[in-house]
């Protein structure tokens, strides 16, 4: 049994090319110390994780499992421009932060954690990859607490950010930092379960058997579109699609976090996958 | 550019590049820049950041040899290094 001990996040639609919202005032309030040499991706990670663990006592050996579809994209662009366009040696602060794992380092430092610290990217299935590993480690007793975060950054201009991701010109974009504190053997209000299916029909049968009035099904951005349409026909009016929301690669983490925070009755199901690699279903309920 | 103007510029550059919460007037011209015992407590990564900024802004390369590395001792030595071979 894996319980969600705490959850919180930052989710902000980005609709203007003028500038990204400043996070500094929030970080000054939430961080133990002012950090130098951090980029926006690290700022987002610090903000979401600090909100999540506010008022919680963490074990120093709590594991950090950080995921992202695009990683520190803004800093990567700056570094690539220095290297390729300008033919300059990249600035050290930019260069070291091209590693997504830099963010995990600062989160650990801010929260006083010394356990394992992993960064995983699997594009539009990053939450699946991160949660899969965190849940496996919790169930096997590798860690007793796991702080799981998904962070997605927007790099302006918006049109280029859409083009980079092959998104339609009308797609609204978002930045996010979504965090769950998980603990094994913990009876909490929200329990998280992971199910895997080779066939979509088996997943559908499972949903029909588990579905209760008021439940909600969300299709992640990595979900095969034809399968999403099929589920929409099976569960009319009950489905939220990533493509109908202010979008980033790990929007499924936003839904899980939002549901975990709230006291909405029922269950949340989040599905991702395709017919080649199979289907994963997260079930969050009481 | 005169020497005093250059020193002010260098202080602003170091504050900006190293993200230090300081004002230029907080940095004495002879303050030790690098090392945990230094007045600014900058480390080797800061030194590399400053070296690249100096190269980009002033075209002067601070490399690994002792003579040029000594340029990073203080604002005074950094200004001397940049002004060497230049006519004011």
C-alpha cells in the first residue's frame, strides 16, 4: 500500500511572449537559503517541492524522483546558442545546469535530504517512468519515503516552443512543477495504485469493473489518439484530455497532484500508453 | 575608459555573473575574490564564469598559468590585467 502523504504544485498557463512570471518572491519565502547559479527549471523544482513538503517532516533518506519531458529547456537553448551559433565556450553556470539532475541537487539541499536522487526523462511518459520507479522502490523497501516531482518549463517565444514540440499553433502552453510525497505502508486519505495492461480492451474491462459515479478519467499527452477517442466513446463526458488543457508534457502529474490535494469524492484514473508498449493506468482514490 | 571606470564595471560584472547579492561599493578594490577565506567567497566555478565574461567583454584570456590566473586575485589585479597592452 502506497499512501500520498502530501501533494502540492505550481501550474501556470503561459499566454504572453512578454516574459515568464517571476518566481523569485515565492522562492524567497519558501527556500531555506537564497540559491545562486540556478536556472528557471531549478526554480520551478524548488517552488513545487517546497510547497509540497510545507509542514511535513521528511526523513533525511527520503528519495527524490524527478522527471521531465523536456528538462531544463531554456538553459539548454542558451548553451546550444553559445556553442553553435556564437562559437563560444558556454558559461559554466549554464553548462552545469543543462543536466536535469542539477535540479534534484538543489531540491535535496533545500529540504535537507541525503537519500538517492534520480532524474528521469521519457518525454510524454515521464510521470509514468518516474512513478513506476518510485513505487517499485517503495514496495521493495529501497526507500520508505519518496518525493516525486514532474517539472516542465516553457522557453519563449511561445511559437517556437510549440514548433519544437510539434504542437498546433492554437495550443495553450503551461509551466508546471507537480509533487507528491509517497510513503509505503501508510494509510492516508489517498492511495495510489498502478496497473499495466497489454491490451486496451483489458484496460477498458478493468475500468468498467472499477468505475463508480463521480469518477474521472484523464488521458495523458503520451496517449495514442485513437485509443483516447475510443475511451471517450466508452466513457462519454467523463474524460479529460491533455490536449484540451493548457499543455505541457507531464500534465498527468498535474491532475494527480490536484486530485490528491482536494477532497473531491470518487477516484481519478490517469491512463497513458500506446498499442506498442502497452497501457499504464494510475488509480488514485480512497 | 579610465581605470576607475573599469574597476566599477568589473565589480558590476562580477556581481551579475556570480549572482552575488552585493552592490559595487561593497567590494573594495583590493578584496580577495576567490577562495572560501576570500572577502567574496567565490569558488573555482565563479572564477571560470568571470574568466569567460572577461574574455567576451574585454577580449583578454585568463588561462591556467600562474601569471594570468593571478589576475583574479582582486579588482585591482583584474583591472591591471585588462589594461595591460592597452592605451588609455
